[in-house]
C-alpha cells in the first residue's frame, strides 16, 4: 500500500478520501486555494500545500503545480477525486511521466470516454444498447436536421464533449431545430471549447440509472449493482438511491453485464460509472440505453457502499497499487436500501439560485457517522467539506454535504432520511433542506413513480410551501430570548428584568419580520403568574423551558412544541418537527440588553456586488431600517441597520465588489440632546 498520497481536490470528496487513507495508515497531502485556506479538508490531511488564487482555474486545475506539490512532499500517488482533473487524460499521463501513480483509469480509457459521440460508437461495437440517434462527426446543420427527422421528434441535442446538463436542448418540432442547435453549440463551445453535438431520440419519461464498475490491471472487471439518480433539477442530481426501485433481478444482471462490457471495451482499471437512460414500458419492464461513462468515482458512491458493505475508496487505492479486485462478481452482496440527499447552498423557491455566505450554525442529527462506509449503516452518514464557521464562496460547487441513510427496505430508508433531514439545521444562508424533505414526503417519490421530470411534475407540492404559523415562530424567538436573558442574570430576584410588579400586567413588546410580513408580539406577565403570548387580538398561554444547545420545550396554548432556535445577528431560525422559518427582530428586547455594540457599522454577510444604498452620510437611522442592497450569486439581499445611530461615512459605492465581512458603511452613536 502507498505510504503517502496527494488528494488533488477539495470539499467533501477530499475529506472522504482522507478518511479512508487514515484508516489504512496512508499519509495524506491536501492542496488548497486562497478561498479554502480554512477549509475542512485542509485540516483533515497530514499536510497541505497552497496552490494560490480563488477560482479553480487559479488553483485546482493547475496540474503542473499539483504534480510539483506531490513530488516535493514525497507523495507516491495522486487521487483526483471527482470534477476538476479527475477525467483529464493529459493530467493522468503527466502523473505517469512524473513517476506518480494516478489513482484512476488509464489515460487511454479517459480519452476514449471523453467524447460522447466517440464513446457511443465504441459502445455500439461492444454490443451495449444505445438510444436511437446520430452519433457521427457530421455536424452540418442541414444534415443534423435531416437526422432529427429520421429519428423522430422529440429529440435531444447534446454536446459531444459535455456534462453536467450544459449544452443540452430538447426539441419538439422541426421548425425549432435550427435555433436550438445554434444555442446548444454556443453553450458547448463556451463550456467545453468544443461545439460538436449528437442528436438522439428524446425519452419522454426518462429514468437515470447507473452501474458502478471496477476493473483491475489484471483484466478483471465486475459491477457493484446500480443506483437510481432520476430526481434531478436542471440535469443535476438531487436524490440518489440503490437499488433502483422496480428493477428486476434479470434486468439488473443485464445492465450489469452491459456495463462490464463497456468497461472492458476500453481496458478499464479502477472505479467508473456507466450511465443509462431508462424508460418504463407499458408492461412494467424497464428498458435502458447507454448514455455515457464517467471515468471516476461519483458523488453518489456512498449509497453503493451502504448496500454492498464496501469501501470504494479503499478499492481504488488497492487497485492503483496493483492489487487484484477484492471480490468476484458472485461475491458482491446487495443488502437493504440506501438513499443519498445532496444538501446545497441554494434557494429552491428562487429557481435554485446558489447562495453564498458563512455557515453560522451547523447541526447534524445525533449519532451520525462521518465519511464512513457501511459498518455504521443504520446511522445517518454525513460526507461534508464544511464545518460551522466556514464560508460557502461563489468560486466552487454549491454542495455543502451529502446525507446518506440505510434501511432494511426502501420504506425504512425513506423514514430515516426524512428524520435525518428534519434534524439537520444549517443557518446563515439558503439551503435546500426543507425542499428535500418535501421531495422525500411527496407521493411520487414515496411510491417510486420516478423520472427526471419528477420535480417539475410535482411543482405544486414542492415549492412555495405554507409557512409556519406566526405564533410558533414568535414563541421560538421569545423562548430563545428568555433563555439568553436568564443565562446572563443571577438568581437574585431583585436584579431580574422580567417586569414583575405587584399589580397589573407587565408587557414586553417586539416586532418580528416574517418574510414580507411584520408581526407585533407581546409577552404578557399577569399578576396571577400566568404568562401569555399575544399577536394582535390573539393570545395563547405561554411557557418555555430551555433544554440546551438551542432546544426549547414550549407550551403555546394547548400545544406542546419542541423547538430549536438559533440566532444569527438579528435573524432567528426556528425549527419544528414540521419545518423551519426565519424571522428578523426589528425591535429586540432582553437578549440585546443594554450592552449592544456602540460602535462599528454595516458589513457584508457574503461576497457580492453593492447595488444601492438607501441612506446618505449624516443621516440618522433606526435599528432594523433598510440601509443597502447587495447582489450575491444572482440574488439580491437587503441589509438592515444593526442599531440606532448616524451614518458617518459610506465606505463603497454602487457597483463595487465586496468581500464577506467587508464594511459597507460606518455608524456612530447619535449625539445626546
């Protein structure tokens, strides 16, 4: 086994590789960009090398610098992870030339599968089933239009060198073909530097099924069964599971044999994934066609680990070190059901626009296993490259973590995934966690009525979900405030600020902003000892008991609620069993206290561009007043005054780019009198 390897990637996959290497007593070297200087993978490795820059082009794609880092640190091999250089044949060849082992397939296999058109021609020769279409080199518009007519509409135009959903267009009518082709070629050229395309029949209700394959240098190739990755948005996977629901044992064996034939056709060594587009026929049978082969480990590999009991990264290391495949095909097990959810920094209700910012709070379910294979299968597993306090920047993929569950059957796995998502709390930026819960709970997914259009089909139940009741959110904010007040006050009743008096009713008032709505909330303490929460004319008996770590046992009228509440600046996140909501306190009370900051100003919560200021220098402002609007990752964010004061100076102008934590304006205390 290798003594030391370099991991030429970042985030959760780098942490995942490092975890297995540590278990095998293999030392690791991480590489990192400026933006990732404090990233989790940097601290997880035994040593790390700075590549420079923020973007991938300035850092993780600089393969000559990565090879130099491996040589200078004494690494014997390089694991490319997935993305970046994982499918770069030139990089794989350069590793070999430098005397380093590339933990992946041979350069020739990467090159053979790098072009969709060439790969499909090769698969046709190997007898792997293909979607009817044209996969040749003639890209003349008139010829392609003729081929589309021969194939029959609807058709799909796909970039030959593409991936990740870019350079793809569905065309339903002949008169739309020319414009769609031109648009597809422009996008392909911009994304991949290659405007060649292929044309295929569009499968109207496609499922995405892929087979995990492994080969060794001795010519042995096996498959580790399939994954269903049909739940997608914009051709990006959202949920993945294994085994594929509804796939018969006979069809599984047939697809596995086709995948093995595809791998053998290119002399494959290491981990790879053969992807199929599948359609369900009227008789319930599933017919699948070769789509492409990813010559690397995949994001969704943990579900295969969960149902086979194998560590696929360990297999990669052993095979790269020249060992034989650890198992034969007959020895591969398939146990239970596993599902993976991709937790991303994005706003599903705003078209899945990515979000950036600091992870102010990160809470995973209790008793999770981090980057572990199936020995802890009943526990939720988390693969993540982020920790609390880290920032999601605009430079890389928006995925924060993968949450993986296992169950004896699909129903059990579904229930465990819903519970794990319920108990995952991330505060500081938009995430898709609530959306993932709605997908898991929706009828179509629960009954395995799957295809890549599921999200669009179920739009009515997946988007714009009804918010939590205002009184529940208010109860959470008040409970948190009382807990914070109690933590800073002694037991001496004369020093308490709970408003106790001999006669009458004591009131505390706050104003909450719930989305676009404002709610005036009163906490009333009566002479008889009863406490009530009031919003307008409605009142509820109220009591709260802090349980620690942001959790509160709350009585609200006849209801008993278990709430988790986290504060991030002036914003509060309130989590219940049924969902979560965010609120801003416009006029906070005890938890702000008399010791609020008297100096400082307004800072950017994330990198972005200043769009406008709503105030000028010299203007007095009130706490909670809108001061500025910034744009980050195509989303607009309004920033509010953290306290009363006077604008002393605007420190930037509309159109300026700002970094996270950059000061936008300076506030000073208003002069007395």
